[in-house]
């Protein structure tokens, strides 16, 4: 993203306050105070917990989707799109099936 802003002088001026704001938000909610390895371990722990919920069910709370299913699906979709976390679902069969199942529910 920084490369996009650095293409023009206006971008340089716009990027600095934007980056500072994002860094303050990350620090405020806690992620910015952790090492990248700690953040990754937290992500893996949360995904393990979600996989446990989905092991015996098609959806988080049983046989039908609730609002939490749509919220989780969008977050998992983002994880597969972000360069740093694309492979996060690679070995998680229950999560891959869940993500694949949800678009049919939305239609």
C-alpha cells in the first residue's frame, strides 16, 4: 500500500497521517503491542477454536446460519485475500468447507 501512495508527492503527504492513525489504532486495541509471531499464534489459536465449533456442525450455532456466520465468513474471506495470511486456511478442512458453503446461503 505504501508503494501506491509514494507515486506522487501528494501521496507522500497523505500516507504519513494515515499510517500514524492505523498504528495508533493497532496499539490501542492491542495488536500493535505484540510481536508478529504472537499475533500469528493468536490467529492460529482462534482458528483452532472456530474449527472445533464447526467440527460437528455446518454452522457456528447448529443447522442454520445466524448473523455470526455471515460475520465470520467475511473475516475468513479477508484472510484468504490478504497477502500475509493467504495460506491460513490451507490445512483447515472444516473452515474451507464452511467458507465454500456460505455463498450459497447468501443467495
